[in-house]
């Protein structure tokens, strides 16, 4: 009886590893910790903090939390609980507060308080702007790794190659003409 337990355990473990392969997660907590470490100071200070966090197993604990908890939540729910956050961005015409909640972004101008919401639908791979009436305006859909579908003035969608500068320039000109005509 005891001799059968080991082979059965091995078969179950191998089957489980094949079923859940290619799902390593984004390691958001560990990446945020590393990003924070890169902003602490110069190269020497960053290295000292890194070594300190390795000796006091901060990186080990964050990696273990990612592996056991956060990446599991990301796998089963489809969204990462660590993806949320706020960041201030200095633009050419002012400062903007960008808030991420894991499903999209809310961008608020610190100049006039104007705000826009951008949502991403992972199922359709589409970015959209939600409207007050509950509808959403799609403005970009990923077709594959190098092509996107973008809206045209007549409401149709055209596919553009992200690697082709001529294709992107044609879309920019069409979008500028549409915006100019709308004014």
C-alpha cells in the first residue's frame, strides 16, 4: 500500500504542474518593492538597500507573498490586487494625478480638476471611455501584438500596424482632421 502512494503523488503533482503551467503571475508586490528601491538614491544607496533587504528577507517575503497569495488571486480573478495606485505626472501643460484600480485609469488634471476615466476590457482587449449614460466609447482594440483597431470618423474601425510609422501617421492625420471638423 505504501509503495503506491509515491507514484500516485508523483502523477498528481505532474498533472497539476501541466494544468497550471505558464501562469507565473506578474509579481506586482516584488516589482513595486524593486521600483521603490530604484528611487531611494544613487547606485551605492540602492545597492546597500538591496543587500539589506536580502539579508533581512524582505525580498524573500514579498516574493513568497506574490507566489502564494497575490499571483493566485490574479490567476483566479483576472485582476491583480497590487495593480492599484496613484502617481503624479508632470506634463507639458500641467500636472496630472493618475489613479489605477487594476481595471483602468482615472486621470485628473491638477490645473482645472477635469477628469477622464479609461477602462480596459481584458476579454475583448479594448480600451474605452465610460459615458454618464452607462454606454462606453471604444477607442482602441488590440487585434494582435502588432495591430490595433482604431475608430474612424464614420464610426467604423480601421486596423493599423504599430510597427509601421506611415500607417500610424495616416491615422494621426485622419484623427486630427476629424477633431478639427468637430470644432
